[in-house]
C-alpha cells in the first residue's frame, strides 16, 4: 500500500484521512499551521515539518483545503509540495477550486514528472464521516486507476469525468444544483409554514413524492430543527457560486437562478451567518417573509 500524504485535516479532511488510516494506509500530515488532530495521531497518523516534507515522505499527496489561493500556496509556496516531489509521485487535489487555475497547477506538476488529479467531492461532513462521498475526477486514466483504491476508502460514487479541470467543472455544476435545491426547499417550507402547515409534516409528506431529494431529507430537517452548525459553510458555497458565475461570464452563459441563490447567501453572510451551514439560506427568505419556520413558527421581532 502506498504511503499517503494528507494536507488539510479540517471538517472534511479529518474523517477522510481517518478512513485511510482505518484501511491500513500509512498517512503523513504536515504540522505547518497546527498539530494534527489527536484522535488521528492515536490511530497512527504521523506528522512532519512542512508540506515539502510530506511530499518527500509520501507516494501520493492529497490536498483538502478551502480555496484556490490555499491550494496554490500548499503546492508552490515556500517549502511547498512541489519542492519535495520526485518523479512518479501523484498529487490529488480534493479541494473545490477554480477549474482554470487547476489546469495550470496540473501542468506545473506534470512538468516535474508527476501525475495530477483534481478530485473534488460532494456529500459534506455527513458523507465524509460515512465514507460515502461522491468524487468527481479530472485527469489521465492511469493516474485515476492508481488512485481509485484510495478513493474507494472515502467515497461511493467515483467517476473519471475527463481531463484535468473537468473534475472541478463538475463540482461547480454540482454546487449550482445543490444551492438551487436548498433554495427551493427553503421557499417551500417558508410558504407552507406561514400558511399554517406544520413544516416537519410537510417535509415528511414531500419525501414520499417527486419532490423527494437528499437535500429535502437532510437540509429540510436542519431548517425545521434549526440545526445550522456547519457541515458545509455558507462562505464556502459563496466561493463555489462565484466560480460558477465567473465561469458563466467567460462562457457567455446566463445563470439567473444561481445569481439569485448567491444573493440570498450574501444576505445571510451580511447578517452574521457566513460560517453557518448552507441550509441556513432559509434565514434570508425568513427575513423577507418576517416569519421563522420550525417547531415554534413565529414572526421575526425587530432587533
């Protein structure tokens, strides 16, 4: 089994690395910013000083960090991954970042004699903990086949979509669908609740029909129960929709409902909700309706 370097042990990365350790892989992390989680260390995670050291120690180096600038810094910054690579190694970026920048990153890593996969994921913290993530991969097939046994320890639906950059493009498309479905569920529950229906029972009824979806199941429940601790933060979904809107502008494509969803996320962020779960988009609609759904539906009192 190849040694895995894993950089980015946050909400998503920590459970993903945990599955690799449980499967028997040797996993190495960087203590560049902070010490690795103690529970992973107890399971056998090793740490080294800096990203270059991770690259020197591992055959496969995986990244799970927030955005494009962080990926660029991890790969090509001072003491970055690129400075520790040797020919034949594989770099896998599982972050959700710019498809355009991804193509450049891939070329620079390829020029060092190494393979590169962009492999963003969908499924949130729940999917990361359950090892049921959807993994959308861009890159060459030999590199994908090499990585597939590793992916299978973290996810269920694993697809090589196309060359480098296409994995990230697919993730952006995924985030459009997720955002608009969250918005649709939020609208439906606000409408039903203000009309006097029990939103929990409305959700239960809708789960048996054509409106059923994973988002209605998971995020609809979050909206009703008011559990907005982040599985995926609003500020990260804002970042992904920015990628969609920037890409649409470059392509000459109109994304009117994506623009609306972004404005609702912006409203949530402006009201202090940037770090809440993206299901908290419902709060923006509630403010416009002056009405909050939940177990005790009520009008919103002015501050």
